[in-house]
C-alpha cells in the first residue's frame, strides 16, 4: 500500500467510525461496519458493508426510511474527506451475522472477498 493509500485508509476508518457510532444509537440490530477497497481503482472500488445481527432486523431496517438516512450519513461523511460518489447505493452493502453464519460459517474474511 502506498503512503497516500494508507493515509486515505486511515481517514476512511475515522469517518466510518463516526457512521458506526451513529448507527449503533439509531438502527435496531446494527452491529458494525467495515470497508473493502482496491486503491488502484479508488473510489469506484469502495464497498462499505453494514452488518446487522439478524435477517429480521435487516429486513425491518431496509423496509423503512432508515436505509436512506444511513446512506446519506455515509455519503456526507465521505464527502467531508472529499470523496464524491455518483450513487452511494452502489457502494453500500447491507448484510447480517445470520447470513454469514449460514453461508460462510461466520468467516467474514472469506465472505468479504
């Protein structure tokens, strides 16, 4: 990883920590989030994965306005560091621990590949 990539990654972690803290306080069942990126194709390759505990909680979250609000928060936080994405929905994935347990035996590293 180049020095600039490392700096960008540290900034990403900081702004996504803000998003995570807000989501923990406002989104029922939200547990954590992470990001995956290929800096050779940044920011187009950026994927942010928001993880909920159960599929029921995830379905409840996506059926209301919370998803749009969280997407807007993510977009605003990325914007604060100068990252502009054409469609935030292309870059944010919602998943659950339940899905990972069933499909990848709880191995998030394998699931995120």
